[in-house]
């Protein structure tokens, strides 16, 4: 194990993912508020206001503490009431659908599942591609954060969408150009599968830590996987 990813707390080595505050590139001596077990989570809830943290990091630290407290079944009503506005602001400021979904999971807030989003997008297809008696029906080939790829009569279309509560709002599909078709959806899917496989391995090895944290750590530890996936996304966009 990489020593720079651990700090000693009470004689126990604790991974940086198990601290409420442990920014990338920082020294273990700078990490604050360990939350690797129930006792330390309770301590983090009690000591949060007495701990000096950068203003920009406070909301994320609160979110991590709350997520871990919920895991242990700790009553956080008093803490949540006191800090509700900050956590709510953090959530509302996240514009990217994928990042928002990960943060919702971190906060323990219900989010539409991938399958549910796909079902809702399928229901929208009829308005854009009226079914005909002849020829293949339009179908969703892949669903990505913020957009879906649709196959219809040998052509490929991109349909942007936005999740709003328990609904999805869509924009009229636009045909994908030949140049952008050079990046097959199977390649993008393979890149995502490789990245998320490592993310799941990381989570299992770190007490099933939140998805947002695991994704950040895997992207840092295995940048080639993130580069492959993000590069394919950007070329498809």
C-alpha cells in the first residue's frame, strides 16, 4: 500500500478516503476529521465547528460526515438542521449530471437510476420519431450522463437530457456526423466499463466508500483509465 495514502489515527492506519478533509496532493499531517469507524464519526459531528477547514472545503466535508453517519445509523438531525443550507447549496451548485448523481449518492439523496432514466428517455422517442408500419423503430443505443445515443433507420442521433426531480427533460435529437461516428459507442462503453470496474474494486477495498470519492481516487491512481474514458467522451460530445 502507498504510505502517502494513509495516516495513523490511534495506532491504526487510516486511508485518506476515510477522512472528511483530505484534499488531493496534501500531506497526511494536514488531513482532518477521521471517519473510519462509528466513534470517530460521532466525534467528527461534535467537533466540526471547532475544526479549521478552508471555506471551499466545508460543504464537501459535511457531506462526507453525513454519509458515513447514515451508514452507522447515527442520528444527525441536529447536525443537518444546523448545516442544511450549506449542504443544499453544494448540491445545487453541481451542474454536471454525472457529478451531481455521484454527489447525491454521497449525500444519501435518492437519484434516478440508470435504468429509470433509460425508460423515461424511451418514452420520449415517440414524439421525435413517430413509429411507422415499415422500417425499424428508433431505439436507445447508449445512455451517458447528460445525453443518449439513438439508432434509427441506420442513422445515429444524439439526444441531450437533464434530470429534474423524478423526470427527464430532453432536447430534439440531432444526427451524429460521420466524423463523430468514428468513435463507436462500444469503445466508449468499454472505456467506461474499465474505469468503473476499478472504481468498484476500490470501493470494496475501502469499506464501500462513496462513489464520488472512489471515482476521484481511481482517476488519480490510474490516470490512464480516466484519460481513455474522458477522451472518448469529449470526442463524442
